[in-house]
C-alpha cells in the first residue's frame, strides 16, 4: 500500500529533505546538498514564490519513506510562454514503478487543479536551477549545481508515460596550455574594435549582478524553457553565489563601455560538499575552508552575449582571458554545462577548444 502525503509540516518536510541521504547513502558519486540551502529554497523568503507555488510530497510504504516529488506552479513561465505548463522537481524514488507512478500522479492531480494541461520536469524549481535527469555519464560525480541520480530513473519516468522534451549536454575540458590560434586572431581584431574584457568588481557586486541581469535576459531570451529573472531573483542568486566567486574567473566584455557579454566560472564546490554531509556546523565551516583550497575543477556556468553582438568572437575573447586566470589558479578541468542539445553554435565553440561531451541530462513532459 503506497501512501502519498503532502510534506507541508515540520515532520513530513524533514522526511522530504532527508530521504535522498538514505537513498544514496552507498553511492560514491552522489553529493549531499547543504540542508540549510534546500530549506532556504523552499522558504517564503525565496523570491521565486512571488510568482509561484510549490507543493512537496513524500511516498510511504509501511511507514517508510520511499520517494519524494515537488509539484511546481510557475506563473512567470505561464505568462512568458503563454502555455499551461506545470512542473515537477526534487524527484527521488526507490526502483519501483508503482511508487514513481503514484508520485507523478499526485503531482499531476495538484497541477490539474491549477488548470495545467502539460507536466514537465524535473526542475528544481526552474531552468535557472538544477534540472534534468542524468541519462549518460554515471562514472563520475556531478559538478556544482548539476543533478545526479541512479540510472533507473530514466526507466521509471518513461514507464510513467513521460516523453523526452529536451536533452541537456555537459562537456568536459582538460585545461590546455593554449586555445586554438584562431581564437587569438579573433581577440586581436576585437581589441582594435575597442572590445575589452575585465574581471567583475566584487566590491560593487550588486551593481555588477544588475548588469548581468540585462545580459542574461538578452542572451537567453530565445532559449527553450527560458523565463526572465526578476531583480529580486538576481539579488537572491547573487547572495548565494558571491562566496564562491573568484573575480578573475567571472568576466565582463564591454564595447565602448557598454557591457555586452559575460562569462562566469565557479570552482566546483561539490568537492567540499562531499565532505560535509549536508551540514555546515562550526566544524563543517573549518572543513569547507580547508577543502576549498584543494578544488581542482571548475564549472563554466554562464556564457552569454547580448543580442546584436553575437557571432563576432566575443565569446572566444572571454575564453582566452578566462584561460589566463585558470592557469594562475592552478585548475585542471572545466565543465561547460548545461548546453541545449540544439544549441549548435555554442557546441561548435566548445568542440573547437577540445571540449568533450561526457554527460547528458533529459527533461521530460506529458499531457495531463
């Protein structure tokens, strides 16, 4: 007998939070999230809730928690795309079709009551955060802010009638001494055209993030699943990311003083999270400081060029300047993620610098 309960009180929400720690306890590649961060994500202080509602659920068999899911109603997505699409996220489940089906059906029921006609996911809570199910690349841990799951998740979701909506790619690059000569020729031309690249000013971080918002909303405007971020969401994201940022690894491209491109690379803090087991207690803070010095990998999280400045090589210029900072800080690998499966221009750039496709993620959907 499978029982699906809303995780809307202290006891059930605690089970919702802790279930993955039990499910993945023996998996060497799973990275425990900070419980504090997940609690904050679900708190009313998260500006996502200014335009959205979320209902978490847990599945139980004989009193034991065996799965979880969150149903997500995002008014910003509905308005921007003019489609009645609801989402699911935070999906974790034992390897039983009946449990997965019960969880998906509960999310469907909740979203139908909101007037939705399509279910899409997983997303935690939107494309601005973790999304997708890992379907290829189970032989290494995920990098910062990328999902991880057991291989059987793909089968569970497809047995629930969900079909592929879009695949997302992650590429890995062993740090080279130099990029292809063509990129340096492009950079020299751009310098003559008064294009400059600079590190972000961490002392004026809020102001820099406001500039980033303009580039982000312009660069990603036509991307599948994109929803513009509000000022409050940008500020909230900035607060989370600021402790992780190395200024010379987050670069702004300017043309005659106007910000036209942005690249953000973050040290793979998952290396540290693996040691903390979900808790940043006083001893955890000491561990975090110690292990953060040993991080050797990066995730290239954002690379965007404003409309009107694309296909001019600004992205190559940003990569050249980023490589200088990578060498200075001694990093060994960088992940480019995530990339839409049909974003061929970015894929060609990554392949040009010898990036290798090594993980694939899938977002599913079905009519409800």
